């Protein structure tokens, strides 16, 4: 079964540094998402992306965050200047369509630790 | 605003017994409801969904969920629990007013003992 692939599985960075999290969505999917899960808390929506532009973003997704689809397969999340509170598990997801029938398929996540 | 509540932080069940993981929702329009499971160090795996139609929805790994409109609930069930079912379970509602954004509950840890 096709999978969403995320790399790296664990990223440690110092406060103020830039990080880029990588995702390869399922190949025939058109909609892409980033979610995050701070330890012990809810899974929270960050951003959705379609047709090479952001469709929707949450309040969490401020100017420090950006997303990009640099080629036909990768979907990246960049945090420009990391803060301690950015430490979380970041999940990439993709879906075939934007209709309510189309479930999101999640990757295994990248655990970001900001020190 | 759309929201999901999972009232139990943890559910403990003996292997072979039936299990129920509770979820209630609040939506302004039609509810689009999902269950996901998260195994340790893994991502969220889709289990089942309710969009419309039969109130009893069957999904992966023998799980099912019952949609109850009057009680605004979507409880996850399985007739006979396995130790391998032990994981974190998330109920989610699709925000029909957005671009497919999922709103998750806080999760319920299911522990199945032999």
C-alpha cells in the first residue's frame, strides 16, 4: 500500500536555527497537509496545500513557517527560526481529493527537538 | 466551531472482551467523522469514517463505529479486543467549511491486557 514518507524521523536543532522537514506524499494525491502534535497534546492542523499554493492555514502557522513543493514529489515544511515551543512531532499528510470522502493518509512523523 | 471530545484518557480492556472508545462531536452542519489509530513511533492510520448512510460503519482490523445523531456520538467499538489493539486512538471531525482540515480529539490510550 502506498505510504507518505517523512524524513528525518528525528531532528535536533538549536533555538534560532532554521529547519526543513521533508515529506513525500502518495504519488497520485493532490492535497497536502502539515499537522503537529506537541507531546501529550492534541494533533493540530498547521496548513493545507493544493496546486502549488496554501489553501488554508491555522493561527499556529505564522511568518516563521513556510511550505514548498520544490519538485513533483517533495513537500517541505520550513521553520525559519526555531523556538523551544516548536518542539513537537510534525506529521505530513496527503489526500486524493478535498472531498469529505477522501481520508487523509499520514506519514510516521518527524520528531523535532529544539534545544 | 467544530469540536471533538474524547472523555477518557485511557481505556483498559482484557483480551477477548469487547471494547468501546468514546467520542462526541459538535458541528454546525453535517458531521463528517473519522477514527485514526497511532501505534508507538508511527503516524496516524485511518481506521474508518462516517459521511452519510448507515449508522454502523465498519473499518479496518475488525473495528466499527456507531454514529448516533441524537447523542452526537461516534463511539469506536470492537467485539473482541486483541493485545495488538493497544494504541492511541483519535476521533476527528472534518470541518466542512474549510479545505478538508481535520479537527482531532485529544486521543484515548487503549490498553489490552492478556
